[in-house]
C-alpha cells in the first residue's frame, strides 16, 4: 500500500466568482469568497481558496452558511 494521499503541489487557478451566487457556474460558486480564511489544520498545498478548505466552512462563523445548507436541503431525498 502506498503512503497517504498528497494533494497536488501546483496552484489551482479559477476565475473570480461574481457576487451573485444564483448565476455563478457550479465550479466557481464556492471559490474565492471575500471571507476565505485558510484552515491551517490542512496541508499548505490545500490552500486553493475553495470554501471547503476555509477555516469557517460549515460553521456558525461562515457568513454563507445558509447558502451551503440550501444546497444540502436540495440534495435530500423526498
């Protein structure tokens, strides 16, 4: 068995997401928000400005938590 998974060492570059989330493409929807703060518990290579690597992701300190929860509710089986 090989060692633990290592994230890519190259930077991920994506276009800056517009302020209006409803019209954002899915791949940039949760990227490069003004509130992004890297979660230092992750390897430095993960610092790609995606919300899932933010220190406040899915916490009460996230100013966009309602938007994340809306996505989760949309995926729930009926």
